[in-house]
C-alpha cells in the first residue's frame, strides 16, 4: 500500500509568483557531489562562490531548497568543501606531472604546463582556488591557504630530492617552495582574464623566475 506523507516544508518549494521554477524537474535523491557540481557550473572567472545563493545552487541541481540541508549545513560549508575538492584534484594532477619528470627543469616545465591546462579546463576547479583566495570570505581564504600549504609541502619534498640528485642543497627549502607556489598562483589569478594565446609566454616567464629562485637558494646554501 502506498502511503502519502505531507511535508509542511513544501511551502518553501512552491513556485514564486513570477513562475520561474514551476517547470524545473526535481530529483528524488541528491548527493554532496551533485551539489558541488551544480555550484561549479554557476561560478567562473567573474563569479565568486560568495555570490551564489542556496536557491541558485538547488535550482541548478534540480532539488528543493530544503533538500540542500541533508548534505550541507549552509552555503559556507559547501564552499569550503568545493575548495578542498579543487585542491585535492589539482594536487593529484600536478603531482602526477612531477612524478613523470626526472630533472629539475622538466619538473618546473611540466608542472607549469599542467597548471595552465587546468586553468583553461572546463571543470573550473582551479578557478575556485584562484578566485576565492583573493575575493572570498575569511573562511574561504583560510581554506585556500590550507590547500596552498599542501602544495608547498609536496613541492618542498620534490625540490630537496632533485637538489640532492645533483649533489646540491637548498637554503630554506620550505621558503623556496612557498615562494614558487605563491608566485604561480598569483600569476594564475591574473591569467584568468588573459587570452589563451598569452599562455606560452607566461609559462616561459614563470619557468625563468622559478629557476632564478632555485638557483639563488642553491647558491646561498653553498656559501
């Protein structure tokens, strides 16, 4: 026997007087990943997570607004989860590029090329890190900073390994990795508004800057 259960909360889901939502089909079930994917579709180079409303995200996901709270406490929690997802995904992709490289030069070149590829990718995950680190709320900026720290830790390990393979040392390797990471992400934030044909020149300039930082660190360690 089928039992129909009324939902007092349905009032919030009713179409507004403008009729903007009456034709949208709604899903029976929704996951955290579905909501994160919906938020990703709505943001871009000129749209921050902080500007998204709960109703926008749930409409994009095809669910009733009340269903949102089964997965996230509020929009801030969704935004931080999306920043974490962006950081994990990018670290995995760039980490794979570094593992394929065997020399310092190829590590730098391969990582930069992969970074720019992700900047232009359709999934916009890198945009989340670049945008929210500068225009997001304090909670968002802290989440982005945490992800950058992960990048720095992993890069530091690679830089020390590569220097040792050359019989060299780095002066303050953690500071070197931080300088490189912050340089690349700052350049990426600017590159979002640049035409695609500028990417090769930017990669070349960043590669030279990074080698200057590493060369300087090695020279200081040898003093």
